[in-house]
């Protein structure tokens, strides 16, 4: 038997097949949308002389993403967070290349922390890109570059800093130093780049205000990551009869400097920003006890809440050789996720608006505030000493760690800003 | 000021002689094979890391002996199974080979030992101040570094100039074909020289590791400066390498110690610039700030005025 309308039948068959394919593709697309991860760039040195700092930051960020969000069903109704590492070797030039890569891979949010010179370069690149590509904006989340210029003259709507800037930290540090009557002669030494210069100028200015009797007996710069042996510098420190040292050095420059000071038999306190973790604490060991002091956020010992203690213990189980070197990464990511949940998406413009003036309670139970006018965070600051007494959470599995000696609540760290932000119109 | 001068000299000597240990191997290898070994400083790093790992189990002194041996054997293997095969493709291929090797070693070190600074300490035996001068200690370990470096120089010089082996090596450098025709195994000599050169670099790493810190960037920091020394001293010249090493060690050390710079120079010339001057950074520059860059400046000057280097004999 011949079908009365063979053509119509073929057509209807084709149509139904087409419809099925269409429906299937829609559902695949919908599922893909549902499962598509939120991709976040992490741009820091993952090779070269400063690789240890960058890679420990990456470990903390990846762990936080999995521990707080991915293992609990993801964010935005089931999407996972994927951290994309971008190795900028801590060079401003490489940063530009990695930034282009981030753009071409469609990353819209970039975490970056190491080196203010790099942060400044990235800030310029991001601001220019965002001006030229409306609708394709990129958000820069700075978790550790502390040159104040980033939230003052060069402040940008697209840049948020989740760490106290150098002047805020030095304000706390010099208050602490000023209380020590034994200190009469201060030596300042630092890396020859923007942050090092800020540390030198600000320390000198603040000490002169707070303790005019302290004499600045040295103010020295050395090229960053180039010095093999700090002994010649230490010779000058000894000759100056200094009884304390301030330095903003980090990485190998910090270890070598502290080692040379210790080896020369000079028994004076060293006030620092970054002299702990990533092998530094283990290398300095008993020689650094009661001698190294750091200004930082998030007390390392004692840890105030059980929640953060558990976070540290679980991190240690997953990465026995590493430490939570920069707890503010967990805070920054959590605030970002809160902004995403609030806006229901990942659009950088909306996220920036949600982050402005956000108040957030961290794992330590502290309330932090992201100021809207310059995108600078305010949180409690601590001055800690390197010791092996009362240390529950040590660094580098060395038995030594940081113990808080001095504490300043967030509201007392607030400083005025000269930021005149150019806010994009939408 | 005298204490600064004394210590600046001592520091300069320690750094200079340490650099010489690296440069001596590099310069001899260059004069033999005509190729700059870019991976030379990486062998220095390997020496430090091997010694660190050995010291964890058997103590510092075992590491001091074993680590350079391991590095030397590694170096010899690299020459025998790597460089020699690449050699037939010319110098450029060799250069690229050693360049790649440097990256490979750096990655391998990060892979096996991680990126953190390693807690490699001086041995307890030498953990005391050798002497205290003007309130500053000079550690016994630094004295030990000085002694080893001087010993190596004397030993190397004696072997190369006085012994039969040294004569054959010197002959192989200038007339490899003639030496081969006389029945000597020239490829074996090359392998041995490469092995010894890298072992010296390894030894430098072993003794420098505890004081200059052991971390994956240590090769990078020292690598460039070693090339500068070899070029300034004259490619292939051992005494030239010694002079250049000491020159650079002392130059850097004195430059850091000296409290002079552009402000003093301008004052001398009776010039003055306001702080807001566009070249303010230049007018306030001091010598200590640029000390680590000075060797490169010297390199440029030497290349302009004496391209063969201080003691170089090779006509390019």
C-alpha cells in the first residue's frame, strides 16, 4: 500500500527529528549553563625567584574554593569555582602578556597580590581595557599589593584591595615601636621599587612624629631579587650602631637579610611585613625567636574561632607541607562569592557595586569593611613576634610561629584617602 | 669607618672567591669546547640541594664530599650523552642545549624539592664567631669558605700548569687534533673536564647554600654574574677569572659600604636641583643602590675597550 501523502509524511518525520535535536540541544545547553564553572584567574609568580610565595597563595585560594564552596554544592545554584593559574613571574612585562591571555580566555575576575609594581601595571592594563571594551570589563582583586597609590592617586573602580596598605600597617608598627623606650637608633633597608620606597619614606615620617628622639641612622635601598649576599649591607648596619631594623623585604631577599643580620652576631629586633612562612620561618629557626616581628592581619596565634581553626586543620590535612600563608585570600573569595550571590551573576560591574561598602564577617569572626570611596578594606591589624611559645599553629612545621603581641581594631586603622574615583556610567 | 673597610674587604673576598669557583669551571669548559655552558649555575644549585638532602641524613660533612661528586658525575653524563651528540650540529645547537638544560634543572629542582626556601644550615662545628672586630662577628663558616676557595684555586692552578694531565688539557684546548693524533683520548678529556668543572660548581653550591640561602632562584641570581666574570677575565683564562672574580666581589662590597652618590658629586660640582626635578631619581641615586648592577657596567666597559677581556688570549 502506498501512503497517500508520501512527501508530507517524510516532511513530518524530518520535522520531528529536527525538533528532537533542537530540544536535545537546548537541554544540553541549559545543563551546560548550569554546570559551567565560574572561572577566576590567579595571576602571580609561579616560577622564578618568587615562585614560592605565588604558589602558596594559589594553594590557599584553590583550597578555599573547594573547601568553602565546591564541596558544598558550588555557588549560584550549583556552579563550581575554577581557579585558573596565570604565571606572571612577578614581571610587569609578563603581566601584560598574561593579562591578554586572561582576556582571550574570557576570564573576568583576576586575583593578584605579589609586588606593587605588578599590581600597578595590571591596574593600568585593566582600567584601559575596561574603558575600551564596555561590557567586557575585568575586575582586579588585589589581596596583597600594599602600595597606597593603588587606592589613592591611581585608584580605580575596577580594583579592590583586601589587605591593609603600607601606610596603615606602618602606622600600627611605628605605634608599637614608639612604645619601646630601648630603641634609639633605627635602620631602614628595603627593595628598590615602589613599595620599598613607601616603607622608607613613611617609616621615617611616622617615627619623626611619634618619637622625635629616635635617630634614623640609615635608609638603604637594594635592587630587588638581585643581591646574593647581604653581609656588606649588614656591615653598614653594625657600623651605624642601630638598635632596630625596619624592612619591607619579602621572599629570598627577606631570608638572606635576616640570616646575614643573625650571622653577624647583631642582636637587635627586626620589624617586617613578610618574614614568615614559605620556608622563611624554618630557615631562621631558633635564631629568629623574639627577634622577628611582623605586622599583618588575621592573628596566627591565638586563632579566635573554632571555625577558622578547623579550616587550618583541614588545610593541613590536605597539604601537610604548606601553611595558610594568606588567610585574607579566603576572605576575599568569600566576599566575592557573597557579591555573586547578591547580584545573581558574575558581571564585574554589578559585582563591583555589590562589593562597595560591603561589611563581612570573616572566619575569624571579625567584621571587615570594604570602603566604597577607594575600595580599600579595613580589618583588625596585629603585630606578632616569631616564637615557639604558645604556638598552636606553627609555620613550615618548624614548631615556630607567630604570636600576637599587639592588636589594633579595624576602626582605628581607618585613614583618609585622596582617591577621586572615575566611576563608569551604565 | 675602618671597621666598614675591613669587613667590606673580607666580604668582597668571600664573594669573589666563591664566584671564582663557578667561573673557573665555566672558563675552562669554554676554552676547551668553545661553548658557554648556560647551565653552569644550575649545577651550582644542584650542589646546594643535594648537599641539603644528604645533610638531613648523614650530616653536613658527608654532603660536602658526596654532593660535588654526584654533581660532577651528572655533569660528565650530560657531556657524554648530551653535549657530545649535539656538538656535531655546531656551537649554536650546543648553546641552545645548555640553555634548555638550565630551565630543565630549575624545573626539576622545584619538582623534587618544592619552591620554598630550604632550611640548610651551617654545621655545628663551624657555628661560632671566628673573631669579633669592632663589635661585628666574622663567622667561622665564612673563614672556612675562604679557605676552601683558596685551596681550590691553588690546587687547580698546580694541576693545570705543573702536572702531566694539565699539560695534556692545555694542549687539547689549543690543538685538539694534534693531541688526538698523539694517541690521547680527547673526548675522554673533554668529559672529565666538564665533570670536574660542574663538580666545582657543585662544591660552590654546597658551601654557599647555608649562607646565601637555598632556594630555586639561586642559580638565576648567580648565573648572570658568572658570565660577566668570565668575559671580563678573558674567555679561557684562569688567572683572568680569579682577578675578575675578586674585582667584582670587592667592587660590589665597597660600593655598598661607600656612602657616596650623586648628591655628593653634585655638591662637589656646586650644582643643585630642586626635589621636583623630573630627573630627581637620578640626582638622588647613590652608589649602594646600584652596587649589584655595577658588574654589568664593567662588562660593557671591558667589551668596548678590551674585547678580549683582561687576560684573554683568544683572538675572536
